C-alpha cells in the first residue's frame, strides 16, 4: 500500500494495462482514419496534403473570383458563388489534370458586354446554354480538334486576352458610383476612355498606383521564392494592410474599395430564379436570340 493513502500501490502490470487502455482510443482513431483513407484510395499522409491543398486553393481563388467579377461588371458575390459551384461539381463528377475549375479571365472578358446591355439575367441563360453546347461538343469529340490549333494562335489569344482584361480594370481607377454617358460605337473595352466618368486624382490616384504595383510585384515575384504560399492571396493581404495602415490610418485617405463597387457578401448559392434581385425573363426566342452566339463562343473558348 502507498504510504499514508491506504490505496494499493500500482504495479508494472497495472501501469501497462492503464497505458494500453488510454492508447486504445487513439489507435482506434488512427485505424478509423486509415480505413477512411483506404476507402478513398489514398494514404493518410496524402489525405493531409489534399486538405492543405484544398484550403490553399480556396483562399487563393477568392481574389481571382472578385477580380473577374468586377472585370465582367458583376457583383463580387456572383464570382464567389460561381467558383464554389464549379469546384464542387468538378470534384464530384471528376476533372482532368491542369483543367481550370473556376472563374477565368477569358470568359469574364466575353460576358462584360451582355451584362452591360441586357443585365445579368440574360447571362445566366447564356452560361446554361454554354454548358449544353460543351456537353454536345464532348459527346461528338470536338475537343480533339484543339490539337490542330497552331501554337501561335494560342499565344496571340493569350496576349489579346491580357490586353482586354487589363483595359477592363481601368474602371477601378475611376470615381465609384458615377454614371457615364453612352460611348457610341466604341468597343466595350475602350469604354473607360469615352464614358465621361471622372478619374481618381491627387493622393488617392497615387496611392492606387502604389497598391497596384505592390500587388503585381508580389503576385509575380513571390512564386520565384516559394510556392508554398499563394501569391495572389499574399498580394491581397499585403495591399489591404497597406491601404488601412498607411493610406487610411497614417495619411487619412482611402482608395476605391471592393465594397464601393459592389457587395461582396451573399448567401448559400441558389438558382437565380429564386433570388429577389433578379427578374428572370421567360425562356423563349428573344432570350435565345440574345444569348446563343455568346454561348457558342464561350463554349469554344472554354475548350
């Protein structure tokens, strides 16, 4: 008996039994994790890698979804919901290596005109019709024709797309909440130069330029140092910190924020027909006439 307690002294056998009992739940948890990973066809170490990769991709996709939404003339919440739905369906139905599953600059550059002219309601129909066209193309094997496209065409397309996306971002350097006038027959990408909306001026314009350069340098330069940290997300965090600490707190100024251009909040994704802010027209000849050309173009570009 232990001195002064009246309790039996523990023996090595007792200690071993208690240690075994305490280790059993942990072993059971590990075994359960191993069985779950085995059912998914992966090792436990790979499961950890997949979880970390999923969190990283989700965080890195936020700035891209917001940027492409603004480039298309849509609220940031639309891009966030769309990215969520596309990633979920791609995961459940299966994708391919190096396949983009999310908002893309090429599609954002194409849908800007229809949003400006007809509203987002027609865009929803155009995207649905685009999916139908892509399914038909996949069934008949049109995707195999992409191998016949010359590399120079791909380079020219990428460079032209970069110019279109760059010009679409110029609206971020204008005063928010101002209405512009009609820009005649000028292409949509040149609208910022002819719409009459005043540009940012003075210290605000200088700070906006500094933040733009800072974000660009981080997004381009950080991957050369490490790829463990999402460069786009890092650029957003550093630039936002610069905005609120330096521009706002120290100098008492502020540049145009995402909230000034549209709400980034939202709810769980639901069909547009169930959302009060959208007045969906009935599917008919008028809707198809406005959307079929854009749908075919988006389907081809998506391939």
